[in-house]
């Protein structure tokens, strides 16, 4: 009998960390900034993965993607934790120099 009562509680609690993380990301999204970087040297399918991982390692980055066809990366970050200069330094250190893309 205890197992029957305990199982639903376990299911509810297993979603609690996910739910609280979703709330935390929602609260930081109001203070986030999204930029597009022009990225050089992307010539193969692995290059965007390397660029994306380099950007994701920067503290304050909440989302990063890279596209080889457009030679660009789109990054969402918390401007109180990092800067565009830190983002471009991360890609440059990974072998892919970048700069803020002009609109």
C-alpha cells in the first residue's frame, strides 16, 4: 500500500527540478541579449559544433547556435555576466575569429 501512495509522489518530485529550472530561465530571459556573430574559417560540418561548444562554455551564455552556410553564430547571453568581446574571444580561441554582425 505504501508503494502505491509513494509512486505518485515520486513522479511529482521528479518533475520539480525541471519546473524550477524552467522558471529560473524564464526570469533570466527578461535580462538576456541576443547577438549574431559573423564567424570566419567555418569550412566543414564539424566547425559549427566547435563554435557552438566554445560559446556555450562562456559563463552567462544561455543559448548558442552556429550555421556554416551563413558563417554566423547566434548567441543569447546575460549581459551582466559576459560581453560580446568575451564571445568573440571564445570563438577566436577555438580557431574561428568572429565579430558582431552588422544588421
